[in-house]
C-alpha cells in the first residue's frame, strides 16, 4: 500500500515537473517566434527604405539628366 501511495506521489510530481518544462518550452518557442517576426518586419522595412531611396535617387538622376539635356539642346 505504501508503494502505491509513493508511486502516486512520484507520478504527480513527474506530471507537475513535465507540465512546468512544457510551459517553459512553449514560452521560449513563443519568444523565438516573436523575435523572428520582429526581425522579418525590420528586414521588410529596411528593404522598403532601400527600394524607396533607390527609386528617389533614380528620379533625381532622371530629372537632372532631363534638365541638362534641355539646357544644352540648341534653341530654334
């Protein structure tokens, strides 16, 4: 009878420890997923900024090129 009680106590203890370990693992995985999402958002933002900057630079170059071409084209 004493062995059955001890087995029950140890069984409950193992279940409790297992649940705690599972909760810690779930929390860590959730944190990793959140960090990954944040990194992806920052990467997307950086790509967007670089793309917009490149497009703006191209528009400025095209504007300057057009202005120079217009300035050096002989007037009729």
